[in-house]
């Protein structure tokens, strides 16, 4: 664990003062009890009982009871405060992770499995929240402070015996240190497997319909069983090391007790030792044994939670989107790509030297074979990805000079899959739009795209709760909701990414009606699977081999008998 990680851990910890107070409370009750207990026991065994001083026995017993009660109260209070602090930290960590994901560069998010993100935001965040408050306070109080206190008491009781016992425990610690490091490696590996396992389980659950359609149940089960088997093997390795550790430490503790009995018994027989000293030293050796086993548990939890914290740190430090722009963009009137190139990994080009210029409000269709880079091209417009070379000009200015929020406020993007939130229909349509949008405006848009009648037939009309899986609306109707949301945004540039590819002809007509409504006096980019939906576009671009190989109107491209002509003639929906 390096200094940077410790610094990050402290920065992630909310209510730092509360955490310090908890540590002080834990130490206070340990100091009070650990210092008082041996001397009270000495007085009872060496003075009160031999002298048959009943009053002293009762007094010391009452003092001991009071100390135990105070210790219990302090322990209870510290536990409550620790839990509250952990809950606060958990909320703070999750907020930081979510904020990081929201602000992260899309190209970095693409590299992380969504299931892994769910695991880190959920379970891993909770584990990380316990790291500082629970484990570090526990280790500081048990491993350092209490060990020092007991060592001092042992040396005060009998310096020679105490020195021998402490030497045994120091040697035992040196012997067992390699086991700690081995355990840390195993836990780190186990953590990776668990994250991968949870990520895959989440992915399989989300795609259950695809799994059933493709009959992948057995394949998925085999993969999960394989990963569970890997987890099992790592856990068995860890259990073996823990068992070995406990066995060796018990042996060393037993050795320390034998040494105390032999040397202490010899001193007692010679009249230079006291029975209470032997009793207390054996009791403290037993305490050290318990604390060391507790320490081992803390260390194992620490390993697991530390690895969780490292995963949280990685997500919280995702590279943010570059937003160095200072200009405000009011409207998009012209657009130009000048030698634009794109690569996701700085090695393989996705787009190479793309050039075109749009000087007026018009519809531009982008066609080409799968994998040609159509979606990658339109994803450059809202700056989901940064270009490698060239420049994109909006209204004659490099679009990186505009504030990112200002740029995206002028762009509406309708994806192939409808984006539906677990909210009412009216809230779904208003989502992301200004609060000033009225219900009347929403109803008017829904009437224009043919969705109003269906919504009014639902139990609660526009206030009906829906989500992605609900069957109250069909797939096509959900897509129309996405269109309604985009229309109300009233952006000056529209992107439609194969929005009709999964719809039947009836809904395609409704979508085309909605599209016509959306594209009035705007620049629009349409990626279409069915070519009949883009025949009337003002400009058609054909992408192949990372470049625009043809550009023109439908009639112009048909006359060329080139790429577009061949694609058009091969389609059954032309």
C-alpha cells in the first residue's frame, strides 16, 4: 500500500473528524481497561485475599464492574458511530463514482464491462466505505496501540519473563509475515475473479432474451461454473493459509505459556516471584493470541476491502471529457469536416480523411455496409469521441472552441434502441428538456406523430408509469416516445441512427411522419438500414474502407452505377 493510495483513502473518507473520534474512543476504553485490570487483579490476589480483607475485595470488584460497564458503553457508542460513518462514506463514494462515470470520456467507458460497473458501484463501494473507518481503526487500536500497551505491562510485571515472551511473539510475527503477503496476492486475484463473475452474471441477466433465442443457456452456465470453480480454488488456498497461520500461532502461544510456567514457577519456588504475576502473564499471553487472531481477520478484510478501494479509485479517476471551449453556441447553421480521422486505440483507423461541407438546413443520409464507420462518424458531432486529425467546423469555428454543454444543447440524438426510463410517460418525454415545456405542448407533439390516442387509452394516460420492459407500449411506440422527446428539445442538428431498422412498416410510416416533423429547418444526419427511408434525402454519403467513396443525391448516385447503386439494387425494400 503506497502513500498515494493512503492519501486517496483519506480524501475519500467523509466525516474525517468523526473517524478520529471513533479511534480515540476505542483507544480510551482499551487504555482504561488494560492499565487498570492487571493492578486490580494483583491487589486482589496478593493483598486482599491473603489478608482476608473483604471490604477491599468488594471495593475492587465494584471498580472492576464499573470499568467493564464503561468499556461496554464506549464500545457500543463507537460501534454505532462507526456504522453511521460507514454509511456516510458509502453514499459519498457512490456519489463520486457516479459523478466520475457521468463526466468520463465515452472512449474510456466503452472499455469497461457494464456488469463490472454495477458491481463496483454496488458491492465494491460498500466494501471500500468500511476500509478506513472499520479496518484501519481496528488495526491501529488492536495491532499497534494494544500490542504496545500489553508489552509495557508484561515488562512491568516481570521484565525477564516479559522480554522472553515478547521475543517469542516477535519471532512468530517474522515467521508469519510471508503468509500475510501470500494471502494478499490470493485476495487480490480472488477480487478480480469476483468482479468478472459478477459482471458476467449481470450481462447474462440483462440479455436473457438473447440467451434464450440463441439457446446459450448451457454455454453461459458452463462459463459461470468455470468462474465459480476458480473462486473456489482461490478461497481454498486462502483457507489453507489461514489454517496454517492459526496452527503455527497457537503453537507459539503454547510455547510462551510453557516458558512462563517453567521460569515463573521456578521463581515462585525460590520465593522471588508472585502467583498473581504468573496468572496475569498467562492471561495477557492469551489476550495477545486473541488479538493476533483478530488482527488476522482484520488483515484479510483489509486485503479484500483495499482491493475494492483500488477498483473504486480506478473508476473515480476515469479520464474526463475534454471541455476547453469558451464560446457559446446558439444555433448550428453550417457544418464542415476537413480531413477528419478517428481511431479508438491510436493504431487502427476507423475513419480516414473525411471531407464534406453543409451550408444550409438539409437532410444527409449515411449508408454503407456494416462496420463502415457510419455510427462512429455521427458520434463525432456531439463529441462522444475526439478526432485524431483534421478539424470539424461549426459556423466556421472549430467545434472544440464551443463549450461542450452548449454544443450538445444544439444536438438531438435518437438511437436505434429506444431510451425509456422508469418514470411516467410525460416525465419520459420531458426528460432532459427544459422545465418550461407544458403538458399541452407534449400532447400536441404526440398527436402529430400518432401516439396521443394510444397514450390516452392507458390506465393513467400520460401519467402512466412505464419502463424498458413494460408491455403497455410496443417497441415502436417506445421509439416514438424517444422521437417526441427529441422533437421537444428543438435542437438545430438531428441525428437518427437506424431508428426504423427494428420496426414494421406501420410504425415505420409513423416514424417517418415524426421524422418529417423533426427535420423542419434543421441539419439532420440519418443512418438507415432501409434505403427507401432516405431516397429523398438532400445528400447521400456512401462510406467504405474508412472513407466517403460516393456523395450525391439518390438520382445522381444511381446514375453512377457505383457502390450506392449496387447496394440499392441488392436491397429488397428499395
